């Protein structure tokens, strides 16, 4: 079942009927190598449940965020198509000079998220407006004939073909094909459209019936969506617009341009002769940062999901979002990857679920799982703080450990229920401060709280100093917002904090009993002495007295209430915003392997390729390839040998010398005697292997051909791995 040919080719081997490939389920992959299969299956089921819930919630969130712009688009399409409802003549008379209604949909640079938006748009169009919706991508419309063919195929459902010489100036979009295929022209589309709409209006039974909404029964519009406008060939797009403008009186065509950069792209791509044929209306979607903030707020900053990413993991995901693709969809995929890694690598993640399920799973833990709990750093710290008699039980009695863990898991859930409302309150108070000492976004404050005690940061002290200078209206408004945040809280501590905060707000609303002017001591009296004739010593003494009088002035009622309110907020922060490491069993819910996540999501292809070429044992795990001194074994693949030899050369590499060096290494690998005549001799097989290895290096971008010397190649990289 193998070949020794050095040429490229395709070899077919018929499968053995006796040996059938065994299908492996996702659960089998997940539990492969697990010490406890039952525990692995339970973890897989819990992970799958959380995964499905997270996916459903995020998709619902993105649909809600896109609802406003999608509703505006649907209204624009209905309004544009309404003029065609009374007949084709009315449509043509009300349109200005063959203009095509066009929606310029600016979605932003988060291109991976655009597919979800266009999918929702297509579904809503087909459900409520028209069944005739075509979505096009630039990669499938490299030429005009391909664009026309895709439009007609997806609308008519017929097989359409175009010859190279079919599209001429006399009959744009026309195709001469056999009788089994439809003519690729808009005139054919007009005939088909009239036939279909007549069947729909008359109620004649047929395969092509339109069910596109109450108002669009007679003449539903034909919507063509260009998903990635910037990637389209401008000449192809221009020709297609010119062709469609000739049929605008017969076909209710509507275009939707998906734009990632700016609306001015249309003017840059199309000349005035083409853009003047479009009646363009601009639609701007929400920014991707707003989408991300909503996803983090509803998925991460909530006690609904027991799984939590650590500060470093969240920082990795946010950094990839900000510095790579701005894709919320990829952020969610990264979060799901962290979820999968957590449940696969942490056996105790079986407890990372809802309250009732966690209690049942806790009672089923084996002795080995209990030992894992006892080895957790957070649990060990908890044991050290217990009395000696309890320490013995926690280290020897499995049942007692399970009882204590049940209480600790309950406390961990309470910690999360208290943590997130107080975090939002602190963000409300500090997000509007100058220079944003604790961050403008709540995710920045959340990461700071996850890393260490936030009240120990200099930024926190700076924020409290600025809050002590806040005006009454701003402070009362922020405290009222905090009160609204705490109202849904169900824990005793949150309810008690809400009562205290409402009492403070009532005090702020009462009129001041002492006015600010009456509460301040008379600080002008020392200044009267400055009018008298005095020396330098007396002047310094008077200024010091004035400074001391300002320090000792009596605080107004508002200032005292402000101090009381900020002391109350500071107390809440110190009580509830401690990092999760302070909570026993936090490892059950928190995933902290940021290096693993970064390696999966932030790939470095050049480093991986150089590692494979300089150290093939790293991937192949063949003992014959192991070398401790950094050299490459002569038994390594040809490309590794050629790569190692090219590192010893300069900017230009002589191919003949390179081949001779390779032949010497290959002869050593074959075990030939160095003193023999054939040692290091180049034969046809070695020559073919060398040429193949050099071609692979050229494909990978390490070398290129040069015109300086015909028998040389130019080196493109420097250094090894």
C-alpha cells in the first residue's frame, strides 16, 4: 500500500472491506485518557449544556443589538418596493432616471461577524418582505459572467451557463446555451419574474409560489446583497449596475452593499456614470466595541453562568479582539474554547454547574476526587485557618469534606451574587471621572479586581480623591443609579446595603440646615492684618494662620454626607470585591491557563515552521531524530536537512554546492562507507529529493530565485529557530 515514486501523482487504494473505520463520538474524544470515565462523561454533559446555553444567549444578544438597524433596512425595502405594487409602469415613472434603490450598510471592520448579520437579514427578508433574496461574495464573482450566473441560479433555481463570448455590448448579459438551460440575461429574469408573480396573484397552483408578506404578494422586490463590497472588482460591479439600470422599469431591483470601512468606498470604487444610477441611503450599525461590552455584561459579569475566566484569560481574549480582528464572534469562540479546556483539564469541574446539579455531583465524588479537593491551594488555606480537630476531619474523612464543600460552594455562589452588583456600582461612580483612573469600560475594572485587591491600587486612591470633589447633582445621580443596580439583589448583604444607600439618598434630598457660607469660619479677619505695615516675618506668620484657618474650617452638611456616602462605598468595595483567589474552591469555576489559550488562539506560524524544520523530533517524536546538541540527524526528512544546510550559507546560495552537501548527508543516512567511491555521489533519486525539498523551502518563503546568478538562489530569512 505504498509507492516509491519521486514524481507527484495521485494513487488510489481501495479500502479493505474487512477493516471498517470505527466512528468516534465527541464524548469519546473528551473522555479519552480519563482516569474516571463516569466523571469524564458527566463533565462532558455539563460542558455541553453550558456551551449550548452560552451560544443561544449570545446569538439572542446579537440579534437584539442588530434589531434596530435590520428593522430600518426592512422598512427601507418595503418603502422602495411599495411604488411597484400598482404595476411596472408606476415603478418606472416614480424612479428617477433608472435609479436603483440601494442601502449602504456600514458594519465596521469586524468582518467575521458580518455573516451572522447578513444571515439574519436574509431570513427576515424572506419571512416578511420577499422570497427573492440573493447573497453574493466577491470570491464567487470574479467576472461579470459569474456574477450574472449566480444571481440567476439562486433566483430561478435553474441551471445557467455562460460562454466567454456570450456577454457582448449588443446584448449585455445574454448567453447562448442549449435548450435544457436558461438564457443568462436579465430579459430571461424579467420573463420568469412576470410568470411567477402572475401565478402568485392569480392563485394558480405551481412550484414557484411567493409567500413574502401581505403587502408584497403581487410584485415582491428582488434584493441583491453584496456582502463584501470592498473586495468586489470595481469594473464587474460597474457593468452589473449598468445592465440592471436598463431593466429597472420591469424589475423591482434593490441592492444592499455591505461596507466594512466607510461610505465613501462607493465613490472610490464606482465612477459617476455608475454611482449616479443608484439611489443610496446610509445605514450605520452599532460599533463592535458596544457589542463586546454587551456580551461581557450579559455572559461574563453575571452569576447565571458558573464558569468564569480569570483576569489573565479575559485579558488575552480582549487583547485578541482589540489588536487583531474586532470580532465578537471570535471572542465568543475563544470563551467557549476556555470553557472546553477547563472541563477537559480540571476533573473537579464536574462541580461547575447549577446548585442542584452540583449537590448531586458532589455526593458522587470518588475518594480520588476528594483527594484532589484536599490538594487545591485555596482549600489548603481554608484548612489551615480551621481548629485542629476540624483539620483532622478535613484531611481524613471524605464525608466531612463533602459536607464542607457543599457549604463552600454555596458561599462561592453568594460571593458572585454580591460581587457583580458592587462592581457595577463602583463602575458607575468612577467611569465618568477625569482620565478614567479605574478604566472607562467595566471590563477594565473587572480585570483589576480579579488580579488583586483593587483598593490597594494607586488608581483607586486617585478615584476616591476625585469623588470627594464631585458636585451634589452628579453624586446624587450616581448614587441613585447604584440604588437601581442593587434593587434586584436577593442576598441579605445586598438588601442591607440597599437600605443604607436609600437612607443616604433621603438625607441628600433634605434641605441643608446650615448654609455653606455660615458654616465657614471668618477667614478674612487674618487677612485684614495684611493691610497694615509689616515685615517679612509678620507676613509669613499671617499667611500660615490663613492656611491653618482653611484647614480647620467647618465642613458643610453636604460635605459630611458626601464623606459618609464615599466611606460607605469604600466599605462595600473592601467587603465584596476581593479577588476570587480569596474564596475556597474557586479553582472549580475559574479557568486560569492563559498560556494554553494564547497558544491556541494567537498562532505563530513562522515559529512553528522553524521549530519543525530545525527540531523535527518536537513534532514527529521519533527517537532517531533526537539530538541534544541542536544539530539535525541525518535520518531527518529531506526538507529539514536542506533547511539546516541553508542556514550555513550567506545571502546567495550556490545550488550545486548545496546539492553536494545534501548528497553527503544523505549518503551518511544510508549507512555507506565514507571511503567508498559512491559516498556523496549525486544520483537521480537524490537529485529529485533535493529539488523537491528546495521547492518546499521556496513555497514556505525561505528562499527565492534570483537574476544575479542563474545557478544561485537568494536567502530571505536569517537565523534559526
